[in-house]
C-alpha cells in the first residue's frame, strides 16, 4: 500500500470515509491509531497541567540546552544543565517513556509526524548505528548484531534525564549485558567518556599481573582521567575483566618467540660474526602483531586487552626473552664453530 501523507486529523477522517468499503484493514489501523492519539493527547495535557508558563519555559530551555550541549556536558566542558525536581521528572519520564516505547516504533506515527529525512525510528537507529561496528563499544567483549538481541542503550539514563530518552545523540548500540540492570543500570556519573565522541582505547589501560594472572583496569593519567574513571565504574569494567587472561594471545606470543628462534638462530646462513640487536627484533615482531590486531578493531573482541597485553610483555618480559634468545644463539654459534673446527 502506498503511504499517504495527511495534513491533519480532518484529512485522515475524510480519506477514511471514502475508503471504508475498499480497505477495511486501513480503517482498522486508523482506529488503533486514534486510540494512541488520545493517549498522546492525554500525556501532553498532563505535561501542560504540570507546568505553569515559567516552568514550561524552563522545560523548553533545558531541552534546547541538552540538544545543543550534550557532548560538552559529557566532556565536562559545559556547566551542568539544571535538571527538574523528582515530581516533574516523574511526569516527564512517563511522557517521554511513552514516546520512546510506543511512538518511535510506530510506523503510523512517522507517516503522520515524521519530517522527511529528519525522523528516525528505533529499529532504523539500531540498523544505522549498529552497521559500523560488530563489537560492543562499552565492553569490547561481546559481539552485537542489528537484531533486537542488541539493545539501544540510553547513555545517560532516561530515568534520571527523561528529556534525553528520544534524543538520538544519547543512543548507544551496546551488548545485552552492558545494557542490563546488573551492569549499567541507571548509573549516571558526569563527566564521562562516551564511546562515540572519545577514543576510549587511549583513555583506559589494562594492567596485567603475570604471577596471579589477574587484570586491573586503570584510567590513563591526564586531563580525562576522571571521565575515564567514571566510565570504568559505570560499566563495571574492573569486576568484568578481572579474570579474563588473554590466553589465546599468550599462545600466539609463544609462537612468535618460536618463529624468532627459527628465523634467526636455526637459520643455516647464521652469521656468527654479526651482532643481532635482539631488543629491536623483539619489538618489531611485537609491533607487527599489534598492527595485525589493530586492523581487527571493531570486528573482533578484546582487541584493546590483547594490544595492552603486548605493552605489558614489552615492558616486563622483553629483557628475559632477549636474554634467552641471546643465550640460545651463543650456544648455536658455539656448536657451529665446533663443527667448523672438526671439519678441518
Ligand atoms: Zn558490552
């Protein structure tokens, strides 16, 4: 059926009258819509009744402030925008929740109210934003899809800031776990890092303890340290990463060392007069693996964890490994010298 645009209710009713015999299912749709329209009207009436002119002005101003300064508030570059008292918030919440849960998913609503090119439904938002990444931007641990299994999270919770429940900049496509009550819930700490407006990878760091095989998540020192700390707390990253040791990457690292042994030490053309710079060779191999991992960012899970693991290895284990490689090489050279001597 072709979508028909109406200017107002009168036009809808006139159209329905003409089409009642031809398209009964359309009339059914309109009746359902009429019920919804009454609900919208009632909600709007509640809003107007709750606010006198002064408060209504405040409401409009606050809404405008949020939409103009959202990113600045998150970054802590803008003074906190006043929020309403609990009662007002309650009313706002019911209105905006209604808008979020019902209207944004309703095709008829968009058919009637959607300004072309400007309005976007919940499922369209999910598809559009979710298309750019396959991995949850909060935790980097879970894959997300465009289906309902992944959620649209309200970055700043709609329970505390109902005005933002239908504000698209506040939507983040995240995994079900991050969006659950147990993890993010209604936590609201400002200022905070935002996965779409900040490079979170550069602001938090995984610290590894090789002895206990435990991981600690830290906010990187610098001007965004407090925002990073709030992000870690909201997403409960410390608890969630504590026990996740990058075992698969540890195996790949062992293979890398093995390859070095084969390429340099077992090389039949080993030149034992040459002095190898093991630190450089070691760093180059690690950098190569890190680059490989970085090409998978957004496509594979735990990329940040794995690249940070190599930073840990470079700082803590390089000396041990380069010494080991050096010792093995000297043994090999001694052996080669011995063979040389015997041949003569
Ligand atoms: Zn997640």
